[in-house]
């Protein structure tokens, strides 16, 4: 079996609320993402992994990324070709979420923005948000269950490996500089400790320490 299929795949999906969709799936092996072209929405929703999450080490589990349209490599683009329309509202921008946080009902876990014709994309109306969240829930679960999902993730990692390698190299250089400074401080403290140890060993006398009086004895002395 081809672990990196290139031919389009045709599926019929149904959201938990009963909304039916006819989707054509195209796999982008260059970016490691699955493009779901949904006939009922007259547009594409792309499912992949969020690359920035790798650097933050903030959360358990993978951070997914949805693109409302066909994806672009540039992180500065927010309006995409073939963006879908839900309840008459054209969608825009991207959204990140954790697959573990998805819910079949309620849109709180997903950001849904609409096309406004300008640089800023405001939030979509409530009905559009709920329907979109149900659709994203359904196609994300479908994508993650496919036999090619692991290989698609590998393609995503390969795409971002050069940038991630550079970031690791920068982190290593910073840590090496910090480690050298700490080693210098450690050596200095060890030298100072050795001087004090020598003084302790050659001292002619050690001062005696008188223990503090017991509180009861102190009261008797004061009474006298």
C-alpha cells in the first residue's frame, strides 16, 4: 500500500448533529496537511499541525491547525484561496486547537473568523461558529484516523526540520555561553572555599560559643 497517496479521495461525512458533507481530500505532502474540499461549503478547510507549538513546550498533545482555505507557507497571510462559506458567511484566517479539547457540541474550543475585506478578520456569528466547529471536529477526527495520518505528520515535521534545527543550534549556543559563565563562577567559589578551608585547618584556636539560656532559667535570673 502506498503510504503517501497522491490521488484525490472522496468521502461522505456526517457531523454529530447530522449535517452531511461530500468532501474531496487532497494531501499536500510538501506542507504535511490534508485539504478537505467540501461541496456544501463551496470551499476548502485544511487540517494540519501547528508548527509554532513545537517551540513552546507548553502543553501535552499535538496542537492542530485549521486553515479556512488552501494553505500558504507564509505565516503572515490571513486570507486564503477557496475559503469556505458557512451559513452564508465566508471564513478567513487560521485557527489552532488541541485535538483532545475538541467537543462535538459548543464552539468554545475553536476560533472562527469571517472575511471582512480588510486586514482584520472579526469573529463569525454564533450560528456560523457552531456549525464550523462541528465540521472541523468531524474532519479532524476523520483525518487523524486515516492510515496515512502518521506519514502526513512526518511530512509536516520534515517541512519544518531545517528551521527547527536552526532554533536548536541557537539554543545550544546560548546554553553553552551560560554554562561557561556558570563554570567560571563555580571555579571561583571553589577557590574561595579552599582558602577558607585552609584557614580553618591552620587556626590556633577556635572561639567557644556560649549557648543561650533556657527561658525558664532566664526568668529565675531576672527574679533574683
